[in-house]
C-alpha cells in the first residue's frame, strides 16, 4: 500500500488570481490543534490534501453564496445546499462563498494557470475540486466540472454542520485539493431511495441502481416501454450521482409478460431454465429468452429507446443471472450469453443513431464465467463491463487474507477498459445466493481490504449490495460510510481514525471508545464473515462433515481464519474485551453485535472440537463416549448462545414483524434463516450422533 499522502500548505496568492476587494468583515482567528482535529473528524470522506488552521465567525444571514454567471443545475444545487447552512441573507454580506466551475468568463473565481493544470492532472477529471480562501472574507469552491463543484460544497457543508445551531456560523478558511481514487462508488440494492439517494450523495457516493425500473407489460404487436423514477433520477443528477436504470436479468423477463405475448421468444427445453437461488426457495424457474431472434433485439431496442427518450443517458443491461441455454441450434452454436450480449449491443447501436450520447453497460452473469471472454471481446470499448456476486469464483486462498482475482477482466482493466465490481462486502455475507443471512457487520477492515484489491486491479467502479427493506441505515450505515471513505481516499485515514470520525458524525457519546471497539471487532468480524459463511450453515456443510467423520482442517472453509486451536480462544477473548467497551454505550446495538460475533466463534470452536473428536476416536470406550456427550452439550450451548444473541439484536431493532420480507408469503421468513441455520445444524448433528454412536 502506498504511503499516506502528506498534508501540505499552499501559497494562496500564488494559486488564485486576484479577486474583487472583499467586504469588510470579522477577522479570522487561529484554530487550536484540538479544534482542527474535531473539525476534520466531521469530514467523511477525508479529503486528500487539507490545511485547516483558521476560521472566521460570521452572523447567520450575513453570508452570501455567489454563483458564477451561467451556472448549471449541479452548481446551483451545490450553492443551494451551502445556503441551507449559511442562513437566508438578511443584511449586508460580511462573507462571500464563490461557487462555480472554472470558466474563462468568470474572472472573479479564476485559478492561476498552475492551479488549473494541477486540477487537470488529477484522477477522474470531472470530480476533483479546490477550496481556497482569499483573505478573511472570501472562500472559493471550484472545479473543472459541476460534479467537482458539488463535492466541494459537500465538504464545506460537513464543516459548517459543526455550528448549525449557533447564532454565528463558523466558516473554516480551509485550503483543500481533493479527488476520488475510484471513479464510481455506491450501492446496487438499497431501500427507501427517496431518502437514501440524498444521503448517499452527501457522502460523495455517486452510483445507485434505480430501485424501481419497471418494464411495462408486454403486449403482442404494441410498442414496449419502461417506467423509471424520473424525478429522483433528475434529483440524483443534480447531486452528482448516477441513479442508474437497468434492464433486469434476461432470465427474469417472463415477469414482464414477454413469453405470454411472444411464446416464440421463450428459451426452448428444460436446459433453458436458469433455476433459482437457495434463498428464493420457490417460484419461477426463470427461463432464458431466445436471444438470437430478431424480434427479441427489436423489443430490447424499444426498451432502451424509451429510457433514452425520458432523458436517461446510460442503462445497465443484465445478462441472464445463472447458467442456462436455449436449445435451438442457433443458440447452442454460439452460446446463450454471447447471443444476449449481441442483442443488447446491437439494440444499443440502433438507439445511438437517434440518441448519440446514449450508453449501456453489460452486467455479466453472476455465478458463472461462461463465455465471458467472447461477450467482452465482442462489445465495443465504450460499453462498460460490470461483474457481481463473483467472490466465490474469484477467491484465491492466500495468507494472511484471501485474494480476489479474475484474470480475464483484470487484464482488460489493466489495459484501461472500464470495469466495475458489485461485490464490496458491505453486508455480513457478500454472496448473493444467501441474502437471507441478515446480520450485523461493523468491519471497516473487510470493506477497505476489498476496495484496495479492486484499486490494485484497476477497476473503475466499486459497489455493495444491501438486502434490507427496513433498518438498513441502522445495520449497514457504517459499512456504507466505509465504502464512501475508502472508495474516495484509499490511503487517508487509518481504520481506527475512520471509526472515530464516523462515531463523531453519528453523535456517539465517546467516539474514541468506539474507535477502540471497532479496532478489536473489525478483524474478528472479517475472520468470521469472510470464511465459508453462511454457506456452511445454510447448505448443511457441517452436518455432512460430521456424517462422513471427516477430519476438520484449520485454514479452510468456515475455519478459514483459524490457524490453530488457540485462535478460537483468542478471538473469544477479543470479543470479551470489546464487550467491556460496548457495554458502556447508550445504544445497545454494538454490544448485541459483539455477542453475535462471539457466538459464531464459539459455535465454530464447538463444531471443530466435535468434528475432530468424531473423526479421530473410535468411540468404543467409556471415556470416548463421555467426551462425545460433553462435546454435544457444548455444541448445544453454543447454538443457544448464537440464536439468543441474534434474537436479542433483532428485538432491539424494533417490534416483532419489522423484519418480515415485503411482498412475500408469511411462511417465507428469510430474515430468520440465520437462526434456523444454526438450529438445523445443531439438531441434525445431535440426532445423527445420538442415533449411531451412543451405547
């Protein structure tokens, strides 16, 4: 990892062209080191280069926000958000905040040539920004693009929040040069978009999958269209965010009525059924389309054109989610995914004839790499490539932490092709095939590790997935903020400093203590959740291990991050230290989380000892029998500790029923599967052993 960038001072006079004479206002005062630290802790993400040593107090309502002439919508949004903290003008201005992109006609806010060239040299050219003071009464927020101006405004707003309730506004005379390390940062599945989009934008997250992109019901012989969240799409664009409409996985098109209207477009044969994930349990088997039919391409073209006509400039197009193939000779000769990619690209080319700036992305199949090489090779370079749910395919066992590599896409990314991953582990389990295991994760270490790896692989976009419909901010607000922090500035704060900053912004009573708790629990949670979790429970792998009397191997599977038997007790001891800290917080959430993580370590320890005993002992002696009974008692106790800890956490989050999945049969309580997985594991192992080996 590169060394942390040093903060440096700048000679403002050398960088900034002379401004108009400032209005007479209050004189600035020096900041103490402690006050500067408190202020910087309010910034999330942390800017790359910042100097903050002076401030000026201005009466609320005496600050003017001056936009450059001809400012665009994003610049206007930036000025509006600053004004909400500065207060409505009610007298002669004493302080001026200049807001706008670098425009040759805007002499008042022009940068020197050297400063402009520096901006032009920074990564992700449309997002870097500069904040510079001129004397004690003017602050300039500028960039080469409106997106950069908006990010400058968000930085200033976070600083102004510190005096939001004061009569005087403390304006920092900050000198900041900043840019993102990753071009796109965000989430592909999140709830309540009307509130989440502005919250994400406030953290400089700039990507979100549009929650409600609905294909209109397909009717034979009629033109096809799409319903998008247009007002929220436009709001997101004003906040420098891409709220991305999408075409759903092509094996889900039956829900749109496509095959009822056009049965000739349905994939032929049972091999065209993509099946369902373990978590889905019942319902459609998701038939893939006959993607080589000219009519299919025409319908896709109509969907894309309808979105372009509504002002959308880019759409994410999702190939079928799971391996399946139409059995017509035309398809089997080329491959299902190849024909899907061709249909999407050819439809896009037709739409581009009428909407030249329109773009698409190809979202590759999630759980297979089948013919990716041809899909990507056939797509023009301007078509961006997205990959999701690939951690199981990409994982390479490595000490001290596993690597994630996909040589094909990594090669393209290294050559400069635009590639993004949806697999940032913001949730406890990052695998899409087990989204029902909804558990707390507060591990910035795990999120940062994955982002560092994506950056090393030269990926351009990094997104996570949330499976919650409610309580998402309470459960994964920390992880989402970690994505915002390290997606922007990989080598800025330490993990402890980030946790302290997050706790400061959240108003926790002791941010330093939270930072200590996070440093203890983050690595343990990394170990627990970045193993064969929750597959070992949800797919009965532990049960099979015991039934086959196979010896467990430390360093693999759910025991991935245990190198020796002592590691179990050391992790439990770490959890106990963390519990002593979390127990002092008013909010019981982090104590509850500590109990859950500790219980999973204890459960893994009990399962390891039981498997080791069963695989190495003939069980023919009284001593062996008693040891087996004691091992089972320990397993049952560990299981009860685990399920009890999960129930306590969920009860503290809200009354019964808050976690029921929307629009699902009441019997499908996916959010309770973590409890059920533990119960099934313990009970089936107990029944198996008692029925065979107790005499």
